[in-house]
C-alpha cells in the first residue's frame, strides 16, 4: 500500500515537462554565446492565475520543447526576488513597501509603473527589443501561436 501511495504521489512529476528557466545574469552570458529571443514571465507566488497558467504550460510538451529549443526563458518572481539585477545596462533593486515590496525591474518592464499586473509576459527579440507584451493569463495554445509567429519574423 505504501508503494502505491508513493507511486501516485510522483506520477504528476513524470507527466509534466519542464520549461528550462534561467536568470538575468545567465541571460547575458548565454546571449553573447548564442542570441535567441527571450521570454520573461513575471509572476508572484500568491497569484492563483499564475499557478494555473504554469501548470497548464508545463503540461504542453510541444510548447515546452519550443520554448526550450528556441528561446531563453526567465521566470521572475516580482515580489520575492531581492537581488540586484543588471539588465540592458541598468541596475534594478528590490523596493520595500511595508511588509512586502516589489522589484524595480518588474515595474520597469510593466506598462503600469506603479503596480505590475500578474502574470505579465515580456517577449524580446534576439536584439533584446520588445516584440510582445501580454498582461494576464496566456493559454498554451495562444502562447505557442504567438511564439511561432515571433520566430517566423524575418528580423529575428
């Protein structure tokens, strides 16, 4: 019985694919070696839509393969990441606000400079220029279609 329970606990782990995530410091090094478009997924751990979205995305093997093979992907937790981050020649820090706070980079990437919307998707081309901005949930089918469209553009 114990073996059956253990097996059932680990079945979801085998079923889900994993999107390879990186950091902003990794991005600089990797981008110099091999430039690719970049996906920045900004989320918070309290956002239920973000959790559902992450689960749905990782279940889609074709989408996971597309992201892992053709893009650099950064999962950025906007309210818990406290390290200073250098990105595009600027330095960003965590901004404390009472008991919580937000990272300045999340605000810099957001169109709303006072309060970011979660989840937030920023897609950059190989030259790290913005090609898509999406606030709210990205369904796997929509995201895959958008990424294929971005890859087909000639300037990438």
